[in-house]
């Protein structure tokens, strides 16, 4: 790609925001573009550029300032605007992540003044489920400033076709496009050794069949419902009784203690808390399947990573990316994904049926499903494919 000054503009770029943080990092790396992050703690922002780690150490943190409107980036203060102006100086393309805060119209106005282009990356902001949360305020924002912001964007980039379809009422169709976010298979080294290490650490028998939940412990992700469905599906005698559930993730509006309380004293549910780096790879190596009953995942890094790792998956219909995975495996129970099960609805019955089908499935069929998913992920979710698609758009290519 010819040399081009590109900047990402984001909100409170911090690992606590999980998938959003990871996606902004992926854009930064693919486009070789720093991140201008609005709404960070003043002490962090005082350092200017971050010391390293995130996106190669190219995160410019803009302090919000005093007062709830400024601190929450409902308004950009004069001091924040001056700092952001310096960070964006010379940019030819501004990639704006997320909606519903003042950073978006501010970045669009900056681009217009300086003859630059800008993109909008809505992430899950236009999903009907997400818009149902504080929906009145979001629709007011869209009516007052959001429409103009989206209408002026050169590209509106979604991570899946289904996510684009959900947001279609708000975006100009001719400038909307799909670029799937990238994932890679975990770097295990010796997968068997990683599998043994994780199971030994958490007291999981070597011959157990392990289902993995990996995600923030939040009501939207439905960890409590996952535990209850797992217990209902696997409480009977037989092969299902050897099934274990691992629940991994940082606290959200639910805590690890809440999930442990839902599990009771079964001994087959292991609540392991937040995992990072090698620990995530070990959990994927230790698992024989992945489950997410989440109401909304406009991409769903955890599920995509599980597919890339060769795990058969059980996914709720709110996983937009799942609708693009190959179908037709003939797996027992609902939802014939080649790599597992896509539930027909969010009902408890559907979840129990799919978990039961996974628990009782022949190991060779599960392995074949995992292999099919891993092959699809290698072909469709590679870093190279993501990078080339974004750079092609930045160079003036047509949207997909």
C-alpha cells in the first residue's frame, strides 16, 4: 500500500473492553495506523504515547477532563480537541470506531476541515439487541448527529454480512461493506502437554469431555443460563455424566461467585476466572467443545478463536458470524453447522438439546466437525485476508 497517514479514533482503548479493544488493535496493525483514544484517565493521558504493548506502543490517550459530560465523551473539551488535533495532524484517512459519543462527529468534522476521508466501524452499535439497551437515547443521538456522521463516511465496515443487514436501515448501502475480523489458531507448542497442564491445574479428569465457555461474565453472554443448561443436559447417567464445563472470563455485571453459586457442588463445573495469553491457549487445548449462548455477538472473537482451534461449537443465533460458517455436517440435534450447532432460538430447550447432543456424540464426529471449522477459519479469517481487504479499501477499492 502506498505510504498513507491513517489514524484510528476510539473510545477508552483498554483491554477491559475485550472484543472492541482487540478489534481496534487489529485495525491498527493491519493499517499500520496509531490509535487516538478519547476518554481515558488523565494520568494515563499525561504520558501521551503509551509505553508499548498495545499496537506497537502507538496509542495516544486523550484525557476527557472534569465534568460528567466531558469525562464520558458526550462532549469533547477544548483541551481534548487540541490534543487530538495534534495527534491526527497530516492524516489522510481517519478510522472511527463505535458510535453514540462525541468522538465520532468530532472526528468527522476534523476530516471535513482537513480534506481527509473517514470510515465508520460501528462494531455492535447498530444491532437491534444492543440498540434496545438505553434505546431512546441512542435513537436521539442517531437522529441528531448519527445520520450525518454515517452519511458522510466513505466506508461503513461491518465484521459479517448479518451485522451489515442488521444495521442496513441506518447506513448508505453503497458504502457499507463486510471485512471479517482476523483470528489465528492458538500457538500451543505441544497441544497434548497444554491439555494435560490445564486439566491437572483445575482437577479435570483426563478422560472427561470438556465444554468451554470463554467470555466476560455478563448477562448478555448468559453464563448462568449456560451452567443451568449444561447441568440439565448432562445430569443423566452414561457418557454425558463424564462431561465437564469450564467457565472462563473476567467479571462483568456478574461475578465468578455468581456463576459458582449457580453450579452448586456438582464437581463438573469449573469457574476459573479471567484467562490471558498462554492460559487461553491451554483452555482451548483442554476443551472438546465450545459453547456461547450470548444474545449478541456481532463478530465474537472467542467463538471464532474456538473454531480456529478446531473445537466443535454450540452457538446461539445472536452470533452473527455463525450464520456464515459452512452448514451440512449432519451433527445430531439442532443446527447442522459443519463445525457444530447453531441454535434455532435462545430457548433453554434448544440449549439443553444441543449440549446433550455434543455430550453424547461420537468422538470422531466431533473431531471431524472441529477440523471442518479450522479449515474454514484458515481460509476466511486470516490476518493476511483482513489486512489485504482493509488496505485495498484504503487505496480506493470497491466495497465487498
